[in-house]
């Protein structure tokens, strides 16, 4: 750690916030993706995450560039357009002891990568999968993505005649057990959801509306800042409590709060704004999403939660040590066993 | 060159029979069993093949099957050769005509003096007066067993096993041994099948007067050997090579390699007490995801592999380039079939070499291993991982349907003598001592040092990317960085030339001409060279076992007047690559490329070379 004369503020594992920084961002000033990267840095610091125990992965796009801008001490893999799920699946099967954050875009996930996205949900690979959703292809300069609103106008792309794909609905349908939506301008909610997502045992999808200031920031677009601010409807007020800390229920009026216990013992406190909303009901979640789509609103918060499914590593009966770290003696069977097979083939 | 007999293998011996003399022809002929797919004929054919093998006679079986689950015609070829030749032959002297749909053409394929064993219950069987025919009343046996429906076909197939055993002189005990192997000692199945075989065996003895010369006699040429398919051998080799992650998508003819992994991994790599596995197998959603998973796993430090065929290779193209450029180890087996597109999915070929060599856009070039035998399929299981991790790059293993799916005799596989070569991977302590720049050519071999995720050193992480980067893996669009990095990758490829399995060279001082080939065409070429030598034409043979090539190949070419590059594709793909690699010798290289979906024959090789030599 750098010594600056004054003692730098450090977290429980002795790292300062700058230890979680990445390279300088090359994204546009004001791009929603930048604020998400900043929240990742903040959360990793607050959660005392060991950078070397984290991997960060992405596809291709402006959004997918951002892993270079956070957690510079973590291994990263900026892969191919739409193919981050396969890279992540392989990496996390090779070493399931690692934590992982994936960053994708709406083009990366909902168009070219839809197949891999859905199959990753189905396999329930343990990672946080963030979609920085701006309704356009930023990096290729403003074409519509599959999440763009029907009837939306864009300067270069004209008018979009096709209905949008809802990433949260797709995730739920594919079996994802942690589906949340947020808005890049809502730093607090993004942080709370990120923390909860990081303690989820399977794939956790965060669909974060992240306005593209260059190509999609018209007030009329549901992915613009102004629309986001005006039309966001929070399902819950969220609080996340680390496993070490005690849950203080007093802050919330009884009856208004639901506590979701995560597998690592941490708790997610949902303060119910929407009286009868229950994030553990798949039908309810889909219904609520369809309802919001009809109203051209977007709901934020933890939309669906199911912590019961085995993740892929568990289902594969992997040993405590990651496959990548097994010694030769575990990887190569004995000469005797080869001998036996040879005799059995004679 | 003197006068050369163009096709010495085919009919010379059989002709003698027509003349009336009937000297026995022992252990030197071929059998073809014509049946319909999905009737269980595979058990019958394997019983005959393995019984012959257990008699100590060199054999090889080739399944010529349709892309279909049930109903379309299938031919199973068994070559019996006391000289030990295992290549396909054009002609089979013994036809088991058990498929009414193809019997007309099957009988026409017989050479004069050939033998046809057919189902007598069919009303019409084409007549030829220059062959011997034996009718077997199959329905009678079926009635006796009481089997119904689909099982009847199965029974019918076991009937021909009994008849063939009687006619050729295969002891029943050997058939029983073969069935014992096939059914893994399950007594009920063995007995049920043997009952039919025995009935047919006895019926044939009593009712058929043998008029043909083909017989078998026990030898001692297969002692200590076993029979296995290339795909099973590759699976075993990969397991003893320490595979820890497999991602795959089913496709003929590669599926049986993964089946082999799924059969043996639980036996060899699962803790019987805890149930914990030291491997994982993921059936991915497509081949594109499969190679993506390999690169993720290889990057994280696992020994990752897949098996696929041409269409899957095409899908892997973009990732192959990423693997090459980000320098991630992975092993990809391509069991080649015939195509573009779906092509002939159940036929064999060597048509993916050129596209795989350059798989990926930009300046991608890949390391390729070319096994020819089941033994090499086994050893390359380890070699491929060692090379992938040493060179930090995807390594492709190009086998083919004939090698991969058919049964071949082999010596038992030897246990690897060297430890796994895990390549240049730095621990946190080593990062501390030596420093770390991912793509820096520290040792002058073009191969940098890598770290794995989980490395605790604060400077131990690096960022894998397909975008331009400098030595520290940091994004760079600078021309110098680009040029330098690509030059290093080229240098690494040159390092690979000396690390990949060297060609096998049989140099003949008397030879003016050389042959270069690779993969399973070896067997036809070995046989063809014997015949050419017997006729006075000496040849040398260089068998490539990998790409890129090294100077051995250029030396070989320089030593001969002409070098024939023989391969199973239309365009002479390796001929192309060699001409590019050694432009100064390009005019000496003559392409003999041929692809009809069938394994190569010695006859084709002999004719093709002589045709050129006579020009
Ligand atoms: C195979 C392939 N096709 C096309 C591209 C070009 N491309 C790069 S980024 C991109 C779209 C990115 O959109 P999105 O994922 O929404 O990310 P954003 O830039 O909006 O954050 C496209 C089409 C590519 N890199 N690879
Ligand atoms: S183009 Fe849009 S998405 Fe890309 S960096 Fe700029 S604002 Fe962000
Ligand atoms: Mg986008």
C-alpha cells in the first residue's frame, strides 16, 4: 500500500479505495456506464473483497470496456461480442472458488449474446451479471438495440418499429434466481443491489438502465436520464447487511419490511413501497414486469429471488479446490489404472 | 519404370477359382456385411471382427454407415490380412447380403470367384454364374427363437454370424469370447446370442456344401494387442493427459470421443467416497459456446478440451482468433468428416486442415496435431495439453471419422513417462522476484509468462483481451506495439515448429520419389509402398504429425526428385500449405488429393503414383 504520510482510510482487509481502482475510463463524460464502474469500486471496497479473488469479464461494447476501469488488481477478460457467458462459465468451472462480475451491454446480451445469456441463467453459474442497458449500440454509434422502445426515434437510426426485449423477463424465464433492475443514476440502489447480488449463490442479473449520452438521451426514451428520474418506480427501498453486522430492524416500521436472507448469511432488507409485492413469486414478478412494460415505466429493485437452486459448480460435484489448482497427482490417474483398462480391452 | 500391374490386390487370386482349382485362400480376403442401419448388425459384425482378432489374425473393421438412425443401408467391411495390412480394399470377396434394398448392387460388386451369403427367404436374388452363393433360411431360425417385431432383424444378423463362422472356420468358442467382450460378461445376453449363432453354425454344417476357397486359420499375430477406436483412445489419452474441463456439443463423428470421456472419467477421476470429481463436463448450447468455455477455463488454469467436427470448427472461428491473440491454452479435437456444410456427415476425409490452420480472422495461425494411429490418438491426448500450455495457444487435433470411429488393433498404450508440462505460470512469489509483464518475451522464445486468476500478488493480475495490447496487456493502438506483438507471435509459432511431434521419416536411399502424407492414410500408403517396391519402384515416406512444419520436411523434399503429397480432400490442402512454407521447393511437390468419402486404398495410391510416374 502507498504510504502518503497521512494514514489513508482502509477497509477491514487493509486496502484503500484506490486499491480497487482500474485504468482511467475512455468512455464519454456522463456515460451511465462510468457511474456503475464507480459503484463497483465502492462496493468492493465496502465489502472488503480481496481483488485477487475476483475476476471481471465482459463481451464487446462501450459497457464491456468498463472492466478495465475498475478493480485493476483483479484478473479480467474482455472477450467477444455476446460471448462473455461462455468465458465466464469456463473460468468459473475451472476455479469455482473465485467471485466474478460480468459486464455486458444490451446489444451484447439481448441480441448477439441472447443464446449464451439464457443458457448461463439455466446453468446458474455463480456470478454477478450486469447489463448496462442503454437501448442502443453505443460503440457502433447509435443503432437500435433489441431493448429499444417501440416507436422510439433516434437521430441516426430513425424510428424503431419493433417491440423491446425485457432482459429481466428473459432472465426469469431462463431460471435465474436473482433478477434486479436499477438505474445508473441511483447510486445507492445500485450499490445495495450489487452487494446482495455478490452474496447470491447462483447467477445474479442486474439490468441497469444506463443512459448513453451520445446516442440515446432524448427525454422520450425510457433509457434517458430524465425519463429514468421521472418514471422510475421503486419496488422497494433496499438495505443490505453484511454477515458480520447485526440486522437492525428498528429503522423500519414493522410490516413494511421484508428480509431476504442470502446464503452467506447476509440479509437484504426490502422496504415495501408496493404493498403486496413478493419477489419470491415468479408469476408475480413476470406479471409486474409486463404491467410496467405496458405503462412504459420501469420498476427497480429486486424483482425476483430464488436462492434454492444449485449452481453449476455444486451440481458438478467439484472438490473444494478449484480444478485449475489441482496437482498432477489428482489430474493423472495411476499407471496401474491404465494397465487395468488396457487388459480389459484385450 | 517397367510394366506395372495396376491393381495387384484385387482379383488375381480369385480368378484361380473360376478355373476350377480351389486352393484355399487363408487369412487374406475381405468381408462386407450389407445390412440396414438400426437392425443391430453392429453386434454381429463386431462379433466376427473380434473373433478373428482373438484367433490371432490381423484384422480391421470399417463401418460405412448412413446419416440416419434406422433403415438406410450400412456396410461393414472386415479386412483379414495375414500380412497385417489394415487399409480399406476396393473389393470384398465375401458378401453377407442381408439388406434386400441393396442386394442387387452388392452382388454386382463381387469379384469373379466371390462368395455371397444371403437370406434364402427372399424370393429373388440376382444370379451370377461366376460367384458362389449360399442361401440361409433365416425365417426358420427366427421362428424357432420365437422373437417378434424388431428383434427379428437382430436375430437374423446373429444367424449370419453362425453361418460365416462355419464357412470360414471360426471356432464357436472365439465367437463366444467376442460376445463375452461385447456384452461385458453379461451371461444371459451372451447365451441368448450364442444359441442363435450355434443353431446357424450347425445348420450350415449340415446343409451347405462349401465350394469357395476362403478360410481362416489361427495365427499368433495379435497377441498382447487390443482393439480400440481412435476416439476412445483420444479420450483415454486426454484423461491421462490431465484434462480437467470438457465443453462440447454433439456432432458425428466426434461424439464418441466425449462418450469415451464420460465413460472413463467417472471411473478414473472421481473420489469413490466423497463423489467429488476432479473434472467437469458441460454440454454447451453450441460449439461457439464450447470453445468460449475452453478459453475461460484455460485462462483460469484448467486443462480444457472439446471434440467436434467441421461444422463446429467453422463456428469456433472467432474464438480461435481470440485464443491465438490473447494466448490462451485450449485443446480442440476435430474428427473430420466430409463437407462443406453438412456434407457427408458419416464419411471420412481430411478437408479441414487448411481452414483450421488459419482458423480465425486477421493473421491467426494455429498449431495442429495429426494423429494417424490409435496409439497417437492416445499420446496426443497428453501432447496436445502440454503444447497448449507450453505455447499458450489453442491446439487443434485433427483426426478423422475412419480413425476415430472404427476399431483398430494396437499395442497397449504406454503410461506417460514425463510429468505434465504446465508451461510458464508465475506464482505470487515469482511475480515478486521476477516482476511480471504478460506479453514480454523474457526467454527469447516468443512465449511470455502468465499468471492465473487467484494470484495474490498486487501486480499479479493481467487483463486478457482481443484488442491491441502492449507487453503489459494494456490496451494499445500504437503501431509499434502492434507490429512488435505480432512479430513475437510469429516467433512463438516458429518455436512451436521444434516443439510439436516431429514427422516420421522412412528414408529410402534408392528412392527418387518421396511421399508426404498425414493421418489415417498412413495404412494405405504403407501397403502401397510395399507393392510399389515389389514392382521395383522405391519410395521414401514422410508422415507429418503436426503443423507448423520444420526443416525436416524441406530436407526431405530436397532429397527427392518429386514428392507426392497424398491427402483425402479435393484441393490438396496440405500440399498448399507446404508450397507456401517452402516456395523454393514448391515445384517438386505434386498433389495427389482424392476424396470420395471412403478411406484411402493402397490401390488408389499405387495407381495415382504410377499414372504420374508414367507421364
Ligand atoms: C461479431 C461482432 N459483430 C459486431 C461487432 C461490432 N460491435 C461492437 S460493440 C457492438 C454493439 C454494442 O452494443 P451494446 O452491447 O449495447 O454496448 P454499448 O456500446 O451500448 O454499451 C457491436 C455491434 C463486434 N465487435 N463483433
Ligand atoms: S457512446 Fe454512449 S455508451 Fe458509449 S461511452 Fe459514449 S455515452 Fe457511453
Ligand atoms: Mg447498449
